[in-house]
């Protein structure tokens, strides 16, 4: 497989890939393709970690990173690295493309000097890459109270000596919460797909 940086001529192909990978997974339809579209123009975007996997001239997987905001209690806000979306074409899932891309970019993030990466995702899956519940480090997500269990918010420590002071609160970039109206308008640029309510979705 060829792991390389995303290029402008990949943009629509990558958005189609993300749409196929996430359609009806977490909600009827998906928002992730529009999130990627917005992220590239957002100040939080980290272009040096925007990678794809190319196989036989076709993009089969992608990952993107952004700067979230972490504020230690009584301290000043500082950037915190997160990734997502990360997607693999449905017909190519289970072949190791996503895992290879995650490991490659985590190593690259460490080379670039980032002390840690946070995500919101399935602990059973991401623990294989060394992610742990962020609450163990006193790092809490702004969307839930500190007393509430939130195991899907996880951290991968890349350089323990450079972790910021704790405890504190983390927030995703604003572009990670697009309006439903904007998502709908963007989705009309793509071939029509049926939205379905399925078991296990996070939003109906």
C-alpha cells in the first residue's frame, strides 16, 4: 500500500470514500464527509497529518487531524491534537488499511513534537493502538460532567514529559459540530442514498 499526503485532486474522491464508510453507521446518513470538507479550510486543520492510502491508483482509506483546545484548570488554553474522520471504503475494510494509517500517522505526530493525541471512539478498537481513557490523566471532555463516566474519550500519550498540566477540559474545534442544514445542502452534491435507522446508531 502507498501511504501519502492527501492532494487537492483527491478531495472529492476522499469525501465520497468517507460518505460510503460512514453512511448509516452512527446516524441515518452521515456528517463526516461534510466535516472533512469544512476541516480543510478551518484554522484547526493539521495538513501535515492529512494522509490517504492509495492502492492500485485508488484511494481506499484516509485520516485527518485537527487541533482541539485544552484548558488546564486555572491555566491558559493550548492546542491538543485529535484525529478524525478516519475512514476505509466498505469493500476494503478488514484488510489492515485503517490500522496501518493510524499507526503511521501516530508515529508522524510524535516526530512532529505532539505530546499526545485524543479521540472519541470505540475503546475496544482503539486500545490496540495504545489509547486509554483520558479521564485517567485528569483530562475531561467539555460535553460531559467530570463525575460522569465517558470511556469513549481517549488519549494516546506520545511524550509523557510534555503532557500539559492536569486536571483540565478539552473541546473539539467548532467545525466538528456542523449544522444539519449545512450537511443536507452539501450532501445534495452526491448521488442519492437512502438514510436508514439502524440498531447501535448514536443519533436517530
